[in-house]
C-alpha cells in the first residue's frame, strides 16, 4: 500500500471524463503536485485544461491529505470537509446526497490511477485519472 508521502512530487495528469447522462466524453490534461506540509499533511494540487463537449476550459482543484491519530490518512476538500479515507487498492466511498461516489486508488511510485464513479438522480459519470512521473 502506498501512502501520500510515497507519491510526493509533480505528476503528469491525464483524466478521461465519461458523462453517461449527457452521452459525452472529455479529457483533462495537466499536472498534479503532492507537497509535504509538515509531518502529518500533504497538499494535493491539480491544474490543467479540460476539453469536454466541444469546449476547452482551465480547471484546478486542491485537496489536503491528513494523517489520522491511528496512523492512517484521510483526504479533505480544500475547505476542510472530509472527502474519504486514503485506502490503496480497494474501493472507497463518499456519500454526497442525493448521489453516491465510489472510488479506487491503485498503482505504484511511477504510475498510479484514481477512478471515481458518481451515480444518483443528479449525476451519472466516471472519472479515470492516470498519473505518471514526467519524463526527464
């Protein structure tokens, strides 16, 4: 199992967006940077360009990963709300009524992936992200 501290640095980001409700597919290309902030926190910053449904727009987001008192990690939105536990190689869940999100992290220190599916009355999409170390 990899921890957030195993993945520090800059990553090339390629994300595919499958919006089943709209019948459209798009991509996000950019970078993800994981930066240590003290012993118990890692900052996750993404920036890139999304191409979707004939439009191109800049996108970004920040997350904060915090070590728990039991030694595990949790992922938080930038405003501090808990998103989900950091669990490697198995499914995680995030309830966000009225929709449900399931995700998974997997890979190694050179290439890893993040998958999220959102299903419910408001959303029906899948995000597949692949993060790779930039070539020197």
